[in-house]
C-alpha cells in the first residue's frame, strides 16, 4: 500500500504519469510467442485421448494417471494463457474489467484444478523420488502463491497482489523452462553413465528428470524474487524522494498586505 500511496502523491504533484509504450516492454512479444510455440508442441499428442501417445510414462497399476494428466494439461493451458493476460501491462491497464475476469479464471479455472491434478501426476511419477518431491513442493507453492495473490486482490492490497501473482505466474510458466533443462542435462551426463552412474540407465534417467524438475521452477522463482526485491527498493527510493520534496516545499503564506489588514481588524475589535 505504501507504494500505491507514493505513486498517488507523485501523480498529484507532477500530473498523470505517462505509461511506457509497448516498445518499452520488450519481453511481452517473445513471451507470447514462446507460450504459443510451447502449446502448439505440447497439446496435440493429447487431443485424441490416446494413452499410447502420452509423453509421460504411466506408472504400473495406475492407468488412471493419464486422465489426471489430461486434466492437468487442460487446466494448465487455461492458466498459462490467462496468466499471460494478467502480467501483460497494456491489457491490465486498458481492460481492467477483463483483467479481473481473467484473474478469476486463472485462479479458479486454471491453477487450482491444474495444481490438484498435477499433484496426483507428480506423486505417481515413474521418474523417482527426486522428481516426486519436486512436484509436491512445486504444486504447494503454486497453489499458495496463487491463493495469497487472489486474497490480496479481494482485500484491495494491490501492491502485494501484484507481487504474489508474479510469483504464481513464474511457477505456472516453469513448465516451459522445465523442458529445456532435460536435454541439456542428458547431453552433459550421458558420457558419464558408465562412471558416475555405474552403467545404470535408470539412475541416469532419474538424475536427469530430477535435475530438470527442480531447475525448471527453482531458478525462475529465484530470478523473479530478485527482480521483485530490486523493484521494491526502487519504488521505496522513489517514494522517499517524493516525501522529501513534500517536506522541503515552502508553506504558502498570505501577502503582507493581507496580514496587515488582518492585524488592523484585530486591533479594531480589541476592547
């Protein structure tokens, strides 16, 4: 709330603040293109509801996992698209009503059901305990940050709402970064199968899956948290400058002639 008050004071003192043009947000277009490419690559194998085309191996004795995976993908797609609208500054600024509606869909029709379904998929993962623990922790943080962000909006604590939703979307989009770590880890570790892993393909697979699972969401969250701390400090410094300007501004006083007239009137009324 302190950030909002400082921004409000700054607006009153200097007039309406000009919003940066779209070219000052160079991350918007690449992020949108990356999301579109990711969805175009990830969704088609699941459109026919054929478990044989699944890219996620099913655990023995639990074929129902596939349907939890389908639910996770479907609701996750809703989350990643509506979440992009949430963090897009132009959309948030110019379509506030749609921003609020997209926010509700993001939480109730995206993250919550996708997280609960993903929890089942993660716990039953065939890639070993390292990946399972990562999945449980990821879903827990994903649901927590999203619910906290939603509650802050309901409480009209919008500065905190913004921060929690940025954290939430970093975890939402971590499914994209996760895909990049697996091939990199495989390339780096494959030559060491006979030495580091004692020739065990299973140990190699578990290690690659575990590393990609953890790095996929931990690193984006660390980067976002560092950016939020930097942004918070910049706002605090800006608010301090505004406050110093307010304190240093001279107080308006009546002209000498007005003070003289006031003094004469007071003398005339004195008994």
